[in-house]
C-alpha cells in the first residue's frame, strides 16, 4: 500500500490545503486562537497521545504538553492570561498560564475527586467549556454527569450543577453572558442565563433551540 503523505485521507483520497499545513499529534478535536492572533492552541484526543499543542502560525513551530487525558474542551480566558483544557477521563480541567506565546501548566479544577488507587474511569468527563465574558466563571459540559458545571475561577470550586441534556458536548457563551449547551443525545440546545446576583438558571422563554441529534455548537465572533 502507498505510504502516508500530507493531505492523504485514510480512504486514499487527497485534500489540497488552501494555505500552509502543519503536522499535529493524534486526533486534534479542538482549536482555540490565542488573543495575539499569532498562536493557536490545539487539543489532542487520540489513543496514541493526549494533551495540548501550541502552534506558532508564523514559524510553524509546535510545542507539545502531554496530559493524562483530554477531551474536546479548550478556551482562552477573556483577558488572555490563561488557557483552559478539558481533562476528559481524569475529571479535571487543566489551567495553563499564557504569556508571550508560551503556555505553562499552573493548576487544575477537580470536578470529581478520584477515590482509591489505580487507574479509574472518569465519571464527570468534562467536554466543551467556555468562560464568562468577565472571566470570573468557567462553564463546563460534564459529558457523563449530563450536567453543566458552573466553576468559580478564583476558588476553582464548582458552585452549581444544572441539567444539560443527555451527554452534553459543546458550550458557547454570548457577549451578554447567555450560555448555550448542545448534547450528543439531545434534540435542543439548552439555554441558561444569569441575572446577578442570582445564580445561573435555565431559560424558560424559549425553553431551548430545536436541533437534530448529535449537533455540536461552534463559537462565533
């Protein structure tokens, strides 16, 4: 059989990139553009390796940070000083400091503490995530908990959990702070709002945005 080459799909078909392509690691499922516009963060979710890669779009240099697990969620803080990455099967969200195009692991948010020894399967399994416009809150889709976790960034504590449909997947936050959550097994996007100082609440009008099953949300400017 023919050797693998850039642009060649497993089916044998070829794709010709419109621009410059950069080789990445295993199963990149999420990409977030850094505030400087020069760098892009990529989350690897494959069997071979899981973790974070930082791509310099000018030099095409790639930095790799191995994580014990990763799954889908990736977002920069609004002020550009931190990067959040889902820890998937580890039931955590990893927090990276971001400065001058460099990422360094700082801390993590524990969504479900591991009990006992040995390798354990995740029970929360964070997927998509997004910060609030002011950066004080992080919203995390917990894929196996069927919930949306509301995390206080300062204390790294889960302040709320709200039902978010079966297997919540993606999270998008609008400029006015409205939170939208899609789910793998759902037929509508769940909508949540927060009227300070009240906690986040499901939006009853409308109750949800109807969508076909297995639909995911994509952030927009």
